[in-house]
């Protein structure tokens, strides 16, 4: 048996098949998908022919990474590093350079509303899906809903050439729009922010790389006691002008300082909890303005009450309300979402307290033309209709006494809502609990 190369004029790959009387006949086959393939064939003279067909897959890897994290305050400078790489392979040659025609990046906010809850004005028949042959960059291509906010696109490069194993990194920076809504995923409305990077090969469709991120908006903050451009610290003739201008160019630090000052003020608020039969307890809460991640702490004093309280619960809730002109039905109910609950039995208890943490991944209170989000503490009390005497233990009693509760008690239930304010926190802290990673990649 002899091994030799195929010298037939027909250079197509071959496969073997059983012919007449079981003799192997050469049969041409079709090319397969790109990659390395091996073909074996046999002629009538039992000569085997091996053909090796190799194909090189040309791809460019694009990686986008937000170094500081995926959470930003509105008005903050967002920075993202975008790297384009031409991977090295064993099939790469000096002629394996890759060309990209252009690449650009921009921020956009996508809005989506539930048709069962929100009645939006007709937008007409707008085509939100870009044809692959179209050369116009539409950052929201293929996305659900409407694009309510976008920044002007910034060109990263034109006519980029990458040799095998070569990579180039570009820095994109943009101020997060201060007049936009916060990131929000409610029962009726959603606001989603994304950084979209568009790039295109020559004579090829546009490819989009999207990096979702979260935006926190400072709403409901008191006005600062000084203009933003006014010098805060005492004037120092020895302070250089460059250092002064650099300090004044830190809006994020100023906003966080104001946020800390607003939420750090402790001013106890006292409330008398009563129902139609009398006083139940006195409630104290130390403040009503909180940041994301803080604990809400409150205390009850039942010793001053006239009505026995058997049980109480405190729930942290958010209220999502559609503005009246956009409600699907008149008098539409507010959507309430619970974010934590404390339940405690308190019969014959002189005092009690609770602590409810505010999750870092929830949305602070805000309001737009379509929806508003508010926060509250929802209290529920179970009280007895008749006085209940506490168990008595004699001073000289040596045996252990077991007190059993009443089998049947006539009770009343009532509830109470206390509005509170929930504000953002430091974006770096919120990044630890974010569902986003701030990184994404694509091969083009």
C-alpha cells in the first residue's frame, strides 16, 4: 500500500463510498464550515489520498470596562476603557492584519411602560430596528420601548489597522446627563441606562456592544446655602489658583458632602399611637431622611398605653404612582412594593424597637412627568378590646410558674403609614450590590 498526494486534475476534497462489488469509489464532497478538516479517500487501486483543508476565522475582540464601577450619580463624569484586539493564532501570518472603518460611543436611556397600567400618547409607526445594511448608528436598535435620552456620539477612531496579536485601548468619557430619570425597574415603568459602542468593518453591518449601568439622581435635596460657583472655604492668599480651581471642579464630592450632611441630622420625632378605644403606645423615630444602605431604627413605649398591644409589624414599602394624565384607568391604584418587614409579639412588653435596612439596590424617591416613587413605613397593630392582666408571681413562691396565654381574645387591627425620604448614597458603595458588572465584550 502506498501513500501519495492527490494529483488528479479535480482538486476538490473526496470521500470514499462503496461502489459496485464493494469496491471503494472516489466521490467528491462539499466544503465544510471554517476550520481544519481531514479527508480520506481510496481509489480502485487501494491508493489512499489525504487532503488537509484549513480555514482561518477572522475576528476582532472588543472589550469595554468601567474601571470605577457600574453606578454613577447624575452629573458625574463616566469613564470607560474600550480595547480592540486582533487575537494571535497559529494560522496568523503577516498578511492577517484586520481593518475597522470606525467606532463611536454614546449614552442612552431606554424607557418601557406596561400597556396595562400606562396610557402613552401614540408615537406613530416608528421603526426601531435598524437594517443590517444601514450605515446609520442607532444606539437603541433592537431595544424595547422608547429612547428618552441620549448623548451625542463621540468618535473613537477611523480606519484602525490591527496586526496579529496587537491591541489598542481608547478612553471614553462623558458627563451622565443631570436632567434624566434615575435607573428604575418598577411594576409599571422601567428606565434603563446603557453605554453603546458601535463599530463597523469595511463593507460589513454595524455591530453594537452595550454596557448597562445604573444612574442615581439627587432629588428632594434642600437647596445649598451658597451658589455652586461661590468659594466655600476662607480665602487664602498663599493658595495657588490651580489648586483652587481643581477643588471647585469636584461636583461629586460636593454632592456627597451635602448628601451626608442632610442624612446625618438627627431630630427625634415622637408620635402617639392611638385607636378608637384609646392610646396604644408612644413611637419615636430619630430621623425621616435616609440614604441607601442605612438602617431605619424606631422604638415603641407600650408602658404609656391604655390599650394592650398583642402584636405589631413594620414594613418598608415603596409606592409607584402613575401621573393622572397617563393612567390607564381613572382612579388607578398605586403599586406598592415591600422591601423588608419586622414582626414582633409585644403583649405585656414595656418597650420594643425595630431595625430595617434599606437595600442598596433599590431606587431612591423621584418624580418624572409619567411616574413618581415615594417611600413609607407601614405599621400594623393588633390590640385587645379588653384589658389583660399580666401574670403575677408571689415573692415567697419557690416553684416555677408557667403562664399560658388566653385561648381566645377579641382583637382590633389598624394600620398607619409614615412617609420617609430615601436618597442615594456613594456610587462606589452602591456598586458592590449592583446587578451590573460594568464590563462587556463582543467579537466582530
